[in-house]
C-alpha cells in the first residue's frame, strides 16, 4: 500500500510539471487570495516616484484679519443707547433679510454672485458657502469677503465690490401730529420726508423742528434722535442725512404753547411737508333749514380763499357777520372768532385768517346760537376732530 501511495504522489508531481507555467501561476494566486495571503506575494513591478521640489517650503496659514476693530465694533456687540447728539448711526444702512446684493471680485470672476439675504440673515456665496451678513454695512461685507478669500483660497486679499441692487421693504410706524398716523411700508433707505408725505402730511399743530426717530439695532438696543425739518425750509439748508429702515418709529411732536412765536405756520403750510389739502365746512341757512358746503382747499388757504371758492350768489358774500368755529383738542372746547366778509374783501389782513383742517364757518347768528346751546347740553365730552364733526352732523 505504501508503494501505491508513492506511485500516486509521483504521478501527481509529473502532472504538475506538465501543466503550462501560466496555469500554474494562476492557481497559486487564486489559492493565495482565498487564504488572504495576497500581501505576501511579491510581483515583479516598477514604482513611479513623484519628483520632490528643489526647495521644499511649508505653507503656514495666514493670520486672520479682523473685520471689525474697537473703533468699529460688530453690530451684535451690546451697546448703550447712542447719544442724542450723534447722528452717524442714522446715516448707516445695515443689511438684513430681504436685501439683494451684487458681489464682484475683479480678476476672480468665479467668486462673483448676485444674492438675496435669506430669513436667517445669510447668503450662499460661490465656493465660500453660507455667510451671515445681518447688521453689516456694504463696506463691512466687502472687508469680510476679502478676508475670507485671502485667508482660505487666495495668496492675498482681493479687491471686492458689493452693491445694494434692491433694498428690502420696511415697515415703519408714523405717529404724532400727522394727518393719518399708522403703519406704512417703505423701501429701506427712503428719506424722512417720505414718512410725513405717506402719512398725509403734518398737522397744523406739528412742530417740524422736533421729529423723533427711534431705531432698534440688531443687538436689541434702541437709539433715538431728534431731527429738524423746519430750519432747512427757512434757511435753504439741506435736509437731515438719514435713511429710514425697517422697524423705525417716527413721532412728529406737537408744538408747545409759547414755543411757536418764531414758528411760521403759514410758511410751513405752503410746503409739501404738511397735509396738502384741508377740509373746511360752511354752515349756511337754506330754504329747508340748514345745509353744509364742504370745501376742499389747498393747505395754507385763508378766509378769502374760502369766499372765492363759493358760488357768487351764496349767502356768505352778503352777510356782514360770520363766525369761525375751531375745535381745540386740548380743552375739548370750541374757539370762536367773528369775521367780516366786507372787510376781508376790502383788504383787511387781520380778518383774512389762515384756515385749518376741520374749520367750520357759520353764516347766521341763529345757527351759531343753536350750536352753542347744543354744545352746552351734551353729556359726552368731545375729544377728537371726528367727534366734533359727528356733533355738527347730528345737529343738522
């Protein structure tokens, strides 16, 4: 049996020797792979080695250049309310959600972009990725992008230009002595005068020397400043350099008693800042009892302008004594001034008084007495011009 085994092994060796060498090699490789021994097999191969630089140098990261300095702190730094004499903050336009920007990097057009600031206050820039721009000025954005490009991708900080292509819409509150106070939508960057115009203009009791603007900054602090629009009117100066931004609160203050001595209301009335038209009612006797004449006059009109706007045959022209009624919101009462049409027509300047919105001209002693009698017996006080109007309409 031992001889038979030896003969079999000898025959196996002869068969292996007779196999082609390539088949034998493939068999060995397959067996090695199945056992995980492939790293142990050495093949005849040539390796390629990359040439090393002649003077190898190590590239160290460049020091970061701060976008802000102590003189120019970031907008999210806590800060106290700015002094009322400091107007610089109100001249600065700070970016926020909704602003559209155009970014240009000369010589590196791959970084150019047209972006909109999203609801999180960020933009997506080519290669740089997402970047927060909330509260920054255009100059600060240019500095920030240049610093990032120079630190991360380029050998030096490139020149960067950022333009505001479309400012965001802004909700602004206009309060105080304006014809229609309330909330209004503006384009950010609009001038202060636009707020007065959209709110119907200032009232006759407005003090254009004292318009208060309150603004909430990114960090939540509030700044406040008074602006004077009256002085530029009388001295031919430029208007205050400030731009409206979302969240601004504008308060047109009332002129105080005793401070209107040098305040030319007639001049203000002829400008575009107050309400452009006033409503004056003429209460006249008629065949049916009493009737109203509703006059829409340009602001700044006087009593003679009201006369000229009536028909020539109106009873107002033939009456010698006429009363002007004006509601006083401070006292809740009615002030009365007697006028003489004939004297006004003949040039008596003292009788040609400037008219105000909601003035009532009464052409009849009987009507005037009826109004005062009714006013004295009412139980609910009149506190607004609207209440005064309702009172007169109810009287008729």
